[in-house]
């Protein structure tokens, strides 16, 4: 099997682009002490990122805001969100979301 230099350099570049943004902040932040307000702020990062990803899928369709009356994903998200808040169960949340979307797509 032949190893071409251009393919090897692409793989090496992809590895560096993946490795550096993950390891460099870890190395820098492990040497400093983050103040309490900074740690509290960082605790909200996962939910903020997840909310941005989910909101984009729920409210935007084809680069435009989707109509709320025909948005079955948004309607299915309501009971799913309720189950997530009440039970804090990932499995229950996923099952609720899948069943809600399935039933709504059958109806609409």
C-alpha cells in the first residue's frame, strides 16, 4: 500500500486542527485559578450551546423563520421539555421527543 505525501499531510493537518483547540486551552487553564464568578459563568456554557443548537432547529426552516402553527418540531418539543425538566431522565426525554414527533407527523 502506497502512502501519498499529500494525503499524509492532510491527515496530519486535520489531526493538528482537532488537537490544538482542545489541548491548548486545557494546558493554559490548568495553570491558572479561575475566580468564582468565572466558574459560575462556565457552568452555563453547555446549556447555552445546546439551547442555541436546538433553537435553530426549532425556529428556522430553510433560512427563514417557520410558521409556529405548522411547526410540528416545536409542538413536539413542548412535552419533551416538560419531561426533561420534571424527570431529568435522558432516556425519558428522548423517548418522549421521538413519540411526540412521530404522533404529530402522523396527524399533520
